[in-house]
């Protein structure tokens, strides 16, 4: 039975201090995210996907620069929820629901929402709650975003304490709620950023018009965006007036952005929607690139590997240098036990998208699964690159520990396990592995100093609890 490699579209369940991924790994089996009949994780939480994160960052970066923000410090969090929601939390963490993305009709609509959220950051609206939200875990934030404490699972799969999350949720509800005045100022700032980047505010207006239809619903049935972002007629009228007079309103989304948006929606639908719904939305008569993409994913989930490969190979024939098509093909092959065949697509994907840490982690897992000693050091190199750019990726630390262990670098393997434990909120293991690392690594070396810091911080956290 093939081992489960997280798909390029990765299901994340919240645990401990940050979001972590639940997987089955080649060396240390861990529980996989819940599977439905279609074979894709259906549990609520966060998802990771290199392509979608890159798309959102492409949409957002010009706005962040216009606002004077350092884009490299802003984290993108994709929330697996069909509800419409988006907000910025402490530490400049942007949360966007998959429901908002799949129900959007254009890049400009998504960009308009991001512009508004950027307005909250630039306007200092987070100042009153910054410290509280920086101290809040992603677990507690997502518990509130999803509207249910039971949706949040620990790393072991146990349901987190509803009482604790309920209390945190009530606190976060007030911290994340903006006043009507703040909303209006964020609208104005967002429209300014859109004008400065020569992008229309029409998408923001269209988004508001969607929300207006929800105001007649009972609060329990409204999308949560309305609960934290109060909408008024005055706000809608102001945005409409701006659209009518702004020269940027004539601007259109570029063909490149439109295709990125179509691909993002197709990918989300392909992975999250029931397979029958995927095929209904993207029937065989639809020969567009996004339709082939969505069907490839649906067949892979079914699972029907021959049809999945037929679809993805067709895409690769026309687009051989697309890193995400190569990544998906590698995923399909790996999960169907064709490990050696999966190596080349992953190597190609990593070469074509050197900045995509998630792809490097997947490549390293394939390299380790092959049990070829000559691939251990390349795996270590790929994983070190991954943790350098994405230090909160617990998968990367987990596989780095495996690779360094195989390379007989036990001290650094212990340090990697300590890093993984910190991300999982496993204080006991963090202390144990960090202490082990300080015993094995040269005293005063960078690794030793990091292990000592982890040990001290973890002990302090344990003593406070």
C-alpha cells in the first residue's frame, strides 16, 4: 500500500502554537487528514498549496508595496471553509477562506478584498489588538473563523477543549471586529492603493454587492465577514462613487492574472468539491486549461490514475515548463506507489519553482522514500532551503530530522525534531530533543545556540503553564 504524500494542495489541521500538517510519512507514520469517498482531506482547518499561495501573493504584493509594507513579512493563510471571510490578524497574518476564492468571479474581486484588508494594516486598526492577536495561536484564531471549537483538532487528532476555545473565540470576536468608521477608512485606503497600482475598485464594489444580499439572512446564516466587517449603505455608496470617477476603473485584469485566477478556482474546486460537482462544473465538453486541471485532480481523487495521467500529461504536453503541473503529476505517481517515476516530475517542479518551499519538501520526501543513500544529501539540501524560507513548516523539520539521522548527523537531527516539536506545541519533546542536541553539537556553534534557546524557552513555557 503506497504511503500518503500530502498532495500539492495540503490539508492542515491546527495544533499547538502554529498550524501543522497531519500526514503519513515514510519513516514515522502519522495520521492523515480525514478522507472522503473522493480521497481528499475534508477536515476543516488550513490548507497549504504552493501555486495558490503564489497566486495570492502575486495579487497582493503591489498593494502591500503601495501601502509601504514589507511583503516578505506578511503570511498568507488559506482557510478551508465554504463561508466568505477574510481578515488580517496580529503579526500581519492574512487569512482568506477558500469559499471567498471559489465564489469570486475575477482576480479584481479578490484583489479588492485584499486592498481593504491592507487598509486595516496601514491604518493602524490592529494596534489595539496587536499584542493579544500576536499571542493568540493560529489554533484559536481558526477556531473562531470557522465558528466551531470542535473543528480544531490537536496533532494527535483529539478534539481541542471546547471550553477553552469558546473563551478564546469570544475574546477574538471582539478583537477582530472593526467599527464602521474603521471599515470606511480601510475602504478609502484600499481604494487609494488600487488607484496607485492602476487597478479598478470595481471588484471591491462587486464584493460588497454580494454581501448586501446576505444582510437579509439571519445572523447565524450570514457569512462571518459581515460579523467582523459591518457593511453600511454609506460605505457601498462611497465605493460606487469612487468607481464612477476614478480613472483606474477603466483598467482590466491582465490575461495572466485572469488565468491565474481560473487555475486557482479550478484547483480549489477540484480538491474540495464532491467529484460529481467537479465534473458538472467542468464537463468533458470544456476543453479549457482550467477544466483539464480540475478534471485531472478529480480523477486523481476518485482514484482513476489512467484518466488522471491522461489529463495531466495533456497539460504538460502544451506546458512542459509549468512547475505546478509537474508537481501534480509527481503527486499522482507517488500516491499510487510509483515512487521512482515520481522523482523526475518533482525534480522538474523544484527546478522550475526554486522559491516554492512546499515543492522542495515533497521532493525530499520522495528522495527519502527511495532509500537511495546517494539521494540523502540532496534531500538535506532541499530541506535546508525549505526551512530557511519557511521556518514554520513542520513537515520540513520532520523530514530534515529523518535525512540528517540517515546521514549520521544525530545532533542536528535532534535539533530538527526540537523545531518540529515547538511548532506542534509539544513542549516535553521540544525540551528533550533540544537538550539532546546541546549534548551532541559543538558548544557555542549556531546549532548548539539554537538548541539552547529552544530548551530555555520551552522550559519557561512549561513553568508558566
